[in-house]
C-alpha cells in the first residue's frame, strides 16, 4: 500500500485477524449500561509480572495488533492485557443511532478502562499497571494516567493526539471516502464483528465540527509517571507537535522520533519501539 493510500486507511486492515477462540468476553458496567468487552492475555503467566494494558487506535481491535503485544511482553517479561473497546472487534457494538460526543475518549479512559481492570482483577492499588496506547488509544492512555495518579506505573504512547490538527482531519476524511468507495469495509470486517460500528463511530466524531476544539493539552500536565512518546516522521495523522507538546507539559517525558515511519510505529519500526519500551521498563524496575 502506498503512502497516500495509508493516509486514507490503515495499511494493516487487510491482515488476517486472530481466530475468535483466541479471545474472551467479560461483562462490565460502564457508560450507563452493561457492555461485553473482548480481551486477551498474552506474555508472561507469572502472577507477579508487570501488567501492560494495550489500547488500540481509532479503527483497531485485539486482532489488529497482530503479534506485537506478544513480542513486546516476551521481551520485557510482562503480562499483556489486550482488549477491544466498545464498538470494536467482538465487543458490544455501537448502536446504529448512537452518536459519540467529543468526550468519547474521556469516557473510555475514566469509565470503561477502570471497569475492565476491576472485572479482570487488576487492582491498581496493589500493583499499578503500565499503559501502551496507539493513536486514539494513546490519548486514552494519557487521560487515564492524568487522572489515576499512582494507579498508573508508566505509559508508552505511539502517535497520540493531544489536539486536533488539520492533517488529522484531512486524513480521516480520506478514510471516509475509502470506506464508501473501496474495499476498506470488507478488510475491516476481518477485525470487527460490525465494521460500520467501528468505522462510523470513529470517523463521524473526528469530522464533527464540535470536535475541532478538542484538546487535552492542559489536562495531561498532571501526569507524574514515567512516559515515553513515540511518533514517526512520516505520520499522516499528526505532526511532531503532538509528542513535543506532551514533553513541554510533562517533565521527564522521553521522546522517540522515528524516520521511515508513519502513523503506526509498532508496525513500521517494531524493533525500535520494543527496544525503547524495554529500556524504559527496565530502568523503572518493571522488567523481569
């Protein structure tokens, strides 16, 4: 897939999905209703291993990560929790008439993620987990870290959004055209039980005029945990201001700016991301 095509749709959308038997469902109560959340444990089975929670991008799911969580967790000796947010993968789909509001990432960070951790027996008061988020998932990780205080041990975010840029809106609008005019819907159906739920929930709120003023720049200033922010120099969905803006607001933030890398550093430069992540975890006593 060419760089211009990648700006309209994730290049990995056509990759084979994991078998449905590789994941489980857990019932949580969040966002005012009961939700079934698809999840999967990977990596170490040791009960005292560091837990790393993986938060996917705006069109992602458990299967869209492919084998990256397993590779990272094996390298770090971590126990990985990979899940699909409501509306994605095999999790409860978005109703056809359900419209997400500009606070949709806040609700994921402050309602869904805490409910999921509780349901799966991950107690941040006993041992705080690390967060690993990509794109929208990176923003959700930042929001959760900003509000959870010592309940988050550290965070690694790839191509996160802290404000809405023109480049983001332009690429997301191209994705809308691709979804309507190409086989993108069929490719996403390999990763989502209801691809319309996943695509339109994400696409419509990002293109909603109300969302243009969305920003978490001030909110993230309260983050106190170790933080690594990664972005590709060829990212079609955001400029380096996204991660450099984090560094200006969160003292001690470590930046990794990768050449020959687009919006998905864990796919374009996986070993560089794994190496930097393991080094951060090791320095903070989170590696086995």
